[in-house]
C-alpha cells in the first residue's frame, strides 16, 4: 500500500486535516514484520511530522491497545525519546481501514548510528535510556497490577516460569541440532536460491557452536531470573541520535515479559563482547537507573554470543523451509548478511 488511504488521511489531527492540500505523505518503510510506516509533513508551516503506522494484518486490536498503554506509561514518566500514541481526529487511538489497524505518533528525529566503532558516549546514552525504560516498566507493574494482568498479549504465561527466557532458546537450538539444520540444507538443494554457500557456512558453524550455547543456557535456566516487561527488539537500528544526542527509541512491536538481559544483548549485537568499549559504556549508563544481578550479567553474555547464529538460522528457515514472502526481500537478504558478518561467516 504505497498511498495513504483517504479514510486515514481525513482522520489526521485537525491542524493537518484542515488543509489537506498542504501535506506531504511518504511511505518510508515496509518493515520486516509486515507493517508499513508513513511520514506526514506540512509543506509550508513546518512543525513536528507525524508517523502513521499500518499494522500487519495478523495483529489484533487488543495487542495494539496493550502496547499503547505500556508506551504511554513511558511518556508519562518523562521520556521524550519515546513516541507515544496520538489521538486521531475523531479522538480514537486506533483506526481501521483496508483490512488493517492504524495508529499515529509524532515522528522522532535522528538516525541510527550505533555500531562497533561508535563513540562510547553514544553507547552510554543508549544504556541510560534503556535503564530508564526498564525502571519505569518495573514501577508501572507495581502501581498498575490490574492493568498489567489484563494484558494477555504481552505473555502473562511466562510469569509462572522464570526460566522461560532460557528454555525457549534451548528448545529452539535443539530443534536445529535434531533436524532443523538438515531441513535448511535439503530446502536449499531443492530450490534455485543463491543462498547455498551461506547455508553451508552457517550449518557448519551451528553444528560447532550450538551444543556449547545449549549447555550455557541450561546453566542459566537453573538460576532464578527476574522477569519484567521489556522491548525485546531494541536493536541498534531502532535507537536514534541527532547531533550526538539520543533522540529516539522506536519500534515497539515485540514488547513482552522477558529478562532485561534480552534487551541488552540485542542492543549490543554489533559489539565483540565484554572487552569492547561500547559494552562497558552501555552497562555504565544502564546502571544510572537499573541494576543487573550476577545471573543477568551471565545470561547477557550467553545471549550475546548465541543470538546471531540462532537469528540467522531463523531467517534461513523462514526463507527456504517456510518460503515466507517479505514486503522487502532486499531488507531480508541484508539482515541475513548482517548476521553472517557478526558470526564471521563469509560465504
């Protein structure tokens, strides 16, 4: 859907909708999840642009409502780097059009610049921001118990199992060791895909490293881990900076109960490990508002090492075994290449 539907355009807040001819709408992203993102600007008077999101067709209204409630809690806590939901012209927070749900937020400025070579001060800012998010959601869970327990879409079932974070990944890795790797190899042999060399290198790496990761995750699973609401997809691409200042954390689709180590491991994805300057800087910033116990630090190290190979295997499964179609095939290929680089695979 390249053009913003008229039913959505006419629900833009009044100061935009009153002069429909004076706005510019650009589709800026299709999203690997199946969502579509549009930026809406005023031609003449400027002002803060809007971010219009069309959610994937399989996302339920209750899920969007839960996410908006949790994101709004961060905005109320004074986090200017979070894009809270904005009411449409009819005062609702969610519109339905063209078989999708739509929501609206202010467009956060900046660009994604975190990388292995980024200055430590940027990583420290990212740690401070993430620490604030985690601290605010811990407090929200204490002060809004009834609201939290009504949120079925954020994974209430995991609260009965504090080893959920580890066991889901253990089962995932064991699936590949049992027959998942063979399925990927067989699928690429049957296809005309040009991913053959990547599959060979990835499978070789997985057979060597997954048993060690499973063993480390089992050790972590035997310990009592704290669970809370986390972002779960807070990769470096989702953290924005402008003129050296953190201006945004975006993409809240994956919010659920999990360990804070899950978020930290994803943010640190491009870093080589605990010896990296960025690693130390991020944890130093995180400690301003949140603390990690020894179990969480150990889990962070394990997830940081295991995530790239597990994620690459997931992408290869989606692409070759399940034959999924992505809105942007080029973005999917780029993500696989990025993960391959992280684990030093050079097909």
